[in-house]
C-alpha cells in the first residue's frame, strides 16, 4: 500500500522561525541519515558550510560508519560521529526516525528538531518540518531555504548541493529530473559547482574490490516473472572474496535496474548475520515503496529501501513474495 501524501507547511511559513534559529548564534547540528548518500550528506554539509560562512557554529553529524565513498564532498573532513551538545538539530533527507539507526535516541532527545526532506513518506517527526515531496532532492529544498533566509552559497556549498541533486536524479536520468532540477543544476554550476568532478566521483570512480564485488553480484543475478523481477544479493562471504566492504556495493542496484525487462529490482545485503538490508528500484506501474513498507522501510516511488532484523535466508523469501504478488496481481488475464 502506498503512503498517502499529506499537507506540509510551505517554505514561507517556516522560514522565519528557521531564520531566527540561525540568527541567535546557538550551536546547531546538521545530521545525515545512517548509510548516508550524497543527497543526505551533501545537504547537511552544504547547509553547515553556509552557516559557518555566517560565523555560526554548526556540527555535521553522521551515524557510523563514515560514508567514505563520499569523501570528495567539501567539508567531509569536519564530520563527527559523536553526539555533540546542540540547541537545534537539523536533519536532512530522513523520512523516519528509524533512518538514524543507533543515533535515534540522540534525535529524540534533541531540544528542537528541524526536519528538511523531500520524501512523501516523511512521518513529521520534527518540531519544524520543511518537507517538499515535489522536490527532486533534499538538496533542492536546502537551496531554496538558504536563498529564503539570505544565507551565502559559496562554491563549496554549491558543490555539495549539486552532488545531492545530481545523484538523487541518477545523473539527471530519473523521472524526477524536472525542468526545475535542470535549472537548479545550471544555477549551482554558475555558483561554483564542478559538474565534471561530481560526475566522475559519483559514477566513474570505483576501486578494484568494488568492481570484483559487482561482478560476483551480477554473476548471481536471478530473473523471474518473465524478467520483470530481477534480484541479486551481497553476502559476507562475497565481501571477503572481493576484499570489499558493504559500502562498495552501492552501484550494484543501478546495474540491476538497467535490465530492459525489469519492473522491480531488489538487492539483498547481508549486513550482519541477523540483519538484512534491501534496496529496491521500480518502473511503471510499480511503486518501490510498496515492496518496502511491509518491512518498516520506505523511500520514493522509484527507489526505496528497508532493513529486516533477520538473516538473509529468511528475509529474502518474504520480500520476494511481496514483489511476486505485486507483479502477478497486475499480469494480464488470459
């Protein structure tokens, strides 16, 4: 079942309060979600770097482990994995409290939380919620907010927000690549973002272990329902064989979703012996979140994920059953 879209306060309605938070000079935290992607971390870093240009104290916080594949983002060297004392905690690209993993109590205990996001499935956990489901990326929401409150956008800020926008639109290839997204990309380049560098590091910068791991995953590719359902997995044994870590599995789902007959693609990740993560991609008429919500996950119509607290061998058939039923329910009747 799809998550219904709810009404959210507009940027204009919340900008004044956010401007006051920034202006009072108190320490703020800028937090990305667990297993941060470029939209979450780029948004957090971009916002924090802008505040620092204004002389404000801003901590950029990520739940462990550090997302080393994103080390090219400006300000990455300032990341913190602890729980610094802040007056207000800004969160970026997080739809639910579960996305913070073991750092969830830190978020729940914050004096005030400002949630900045673009997921329609956002649960409204913030004291202030700036959520725009029509935005192509959370970085787009951050850009509009910075403009609204008169905060500076330096080349370093622009590069972070460009990376957020570029990757969440799949390099301007996904369905969320709107006219507004393309115009924003051009504006960020005019402000100092380096599009060639971001593209290189996002899609053409892979270690040998990462390529070996992708090869193992593709060799184990499974296709069902006439090729409409495709899936593969990353196990701990595969990581050991390739000499890779789980962060280096990020590109595998992109290969699965490139298959011409694919309607639903699923990548299973054995993160721990009793924990399995899934990444899901979809094409019309299927919604990726419909695969994930039965397991406490969520995301977007075309890209979603979930974490199941059980071994891969028991989690996999449950998830595949949901996907199979979705495809079979829409199959033509003879």
